[in-house]
C-alpha cells in the first residue's frame, strides 16, 4: 500500500505519537520509514540577538542543527525499538511545513505522518500549525496524529 512513509519529528509528544503510528504502519506495509527533523534557519541578525550559551559559542544554526540531529537519532532508535525496519533519519533547515512537503516530494513519499499541535480552535485558525500547512500543501495523503 505505502512504499515510503515520511514522519516529521520535532521531539514533542505529538510528534512521538506520530512516530509510533508511522512505525506501526511501516511494519504492516513493509515500507521504508523516513524520519525528518526540520530546524528553522536563523539570519545573522537573529543569531546575534539570541541567547547562546557562553560555554557553547557556535553560531545558532550549528547549535540547532546539532539538536535536530539528536532528535532524529533518538527517533530512529525509538522506531527500531518499536520493530520498524528500513528506517532512515534526516535533518533539514527551513520553514517546517514547506520543508516537510518538499522532502516528501523529493523522496516520493506515499504518506506523510505528522503530530497535531493541539492549539485551540481560535489560535489554530489565526496562527495555523505545521500539521495544517502540511495537509494544505502536500500532494500525497497526510495523517495527522
């Protein structure tokens, strides 16, 4: 049914529930499971105004990339512990929803799985959420957990 399942993971409870669902589906379908963690690129101005720890003076993008890599590696470990096979992890910089959809298109994902953000109706309507934007932009099915 699904040859390639993409799950977006950011370390939140919602994304970990999405990971569990995607790992279970991967076992049933025998598909490849792609785990993607997206971090937002910061401009030099944003980086200069950020609160970077003095003991870790890297630029903000390097720090965020390292954190995203840790999240992706942990997600791979969790998926493997849940019995998923053919699991690969990736880290990308960019606007989360657009990056998730573009990555899914590039990798020919048959399904994208994302966690819901859990905002209230008014906040979700006004601010939008990554899951809502992914469902709007994706050309393949999207499962929001």
